[in-house]
C-alpha cells in the first residue's frame, strides 16, 4: 500500500514537534539566563552602596553599615529635588569632622590639580579626603517618592533644581568642613579663568563665609597658573574675596605655576612650606 507522497507518519511528526519544543525551551532558558545575568551585572555596576562601603572601610574605626543607614535616611522616599541640606544633619552628627588646623585646603575650579597635589603630599587635607567627602566623591544618587531604593541614574543634575540630593549633600558637607577651619587656611584657585573667586561657587557662597577670626588666622590663596593664564593675584574677584573676609584674618595670594605644583608633588620629602 502506497502512503501519501512524503507526508510524515504521525509518530515522526510527533518526534519533530518534540525536537522543536526542546530547542525552543533551551532558547527560552538562554534568554532568561542572559536577562537575569545582564540585570544583576547592571545593578552591580551602578549600585552605590558597595562603592560607599568600600571607600568607608578604608577609614578605620567607623561603623560603615550604620553610616550608610544614616546617609540613606536623608533622601530615600523623597522627590530628588526636595532634599534640603539639613536632611544630611544627622549624617554630619554621626561622622563629625575633626579639625585639622593649618592643614585645611579649600579649592574652586581646581579639582584635579588640588587632589593630584594633596594625594602625593601629606601636608594638606581637602574635604574629599575625609570620610564623608571620599565616600561620595564623583558619584550621583537619589531617591524616588514611594520607593525605598537608591537610584544612580536619572537623578537631577547639579543645576536642575536647588535642593537636589547631590548638591545638598556637598553644600552640607562643605559647611561642616568649613566650620572646622582653623589656623592658617589654604585655598587653591584657578588662574586660567577670569573669575577665580566666583560668588556662585561652593567656596565663595558657603565656605569663605564660615571662616571666623580668631579661629582662622590667615587665608593663603594659591592661584594656579599656566603659561597663558589670564589672571594674577590682582584680579578683581580676588579683591572681592579679600573684602568678604573678616579684616582681622590675614590674606595673601601667590601665583604658582601648575608645573611647579607637579614638581613639588613629585618630591614629597621636601617640607610642606617650600612648594610656594
Ligand atoms: N555638576 C556636578 N557637580 C558639580 C557642579 C555641576 N555643575 N558644579 C560643582 N559641582 C561639584 C562637583 O563635585 C565639583 O567637583 O562641586 C565640586 C566643585 O565645584 P567647583 O565649581 O570647581 O568649586 P566650588 O563650587 O567652589 O566647590 C569646591 O567645595 O567641595 C568643596 O571644600 C571643597 O573648597 C572646595 C569647594
């Protein structure tokens, strides 16, 4: 008896369908695994807590888990544009700044050059080298209404709104750091811009206002210059800085070439005072 030309037998058809289903199941499994791995890698790459904890644990004698808990309370569940700087008060109370008289270094628009220098030489301390400054340096974070999570993407930028999570943190931390300023205070400002002392900067709007005599005796401005620098110590904005200060605080300004700072950073054995 002839069978219909090429038509598979019912048994063969079932086997083919079985193989197809098996292939589909394997493919589906692969897709699920890829998605799960992808999501967890992405979460790890963006998660704030591991970075916070690792940086915090570099400082001995602190309960970093507790500090993280206090930090989170400032912003979780809130609109990221509605976090006032006072929200971080409990964090500052949990990790108060220790005064570092004669070693405190402030800066404005010189972030890379100042840290290149202070990392190599043990003479000065910037806020970014303290525990609270270091754990969040260069990072972005925010919360969301109705969520207990910390987000690191789609957070408002520095200028998007006044009371944003990140800006309020730096304003609060800079306030607390400047409140501890004592003795001879230094500030590295940028001689390559027309307004090294900019009234909208954190240095001008927050920190300088908290330098009080007799706790602060002097302010030494290091104006970092390059070959084609547009500014020197006679700059108008630096006159404003002088006027802003309590007149009993001694002010001086020195132009220092960036190359000289690099050279000095390369020789940590020389005394702190000899760089400028
Ligand atoms: N977007 C994101 N971050 C910003 C922005 C911005 N548009 N502007 C300022 N910041 C944050 C960054 O962390 C940046 O590195 O402030 C830092 C310093 O900005 P500058 O304008 O260069 O300087 P200033 O505002 O004067 O703040 C520096 O504050 O960080 C403390 O004690 C520190 O004395 C220093 C001062």
